[in-house]
C-alpha cells in the first residue's frame, strides 16, 4: 500500500496497481487539464 498525501491534507491509500494507473493518467495531456494535483513525496 502507498499512502499518497493530497494537496488538501487528505491522504489516500493506493495499491501498486492503482498507483501505476494513476501515474499513467497523470501522464496523459488531456488529463492534466482536469486539475488533479498529487504530491509524490
């Protein structure tokens, strides 16, 4: 499990597969315009 801190102070738990899928979505240009911001540290 990965604990991902979001910008609003909420943390979400993701499995490796979910994290990989999210990173893939983040890499898509059309997805960036949605405004999803994740701190990866």
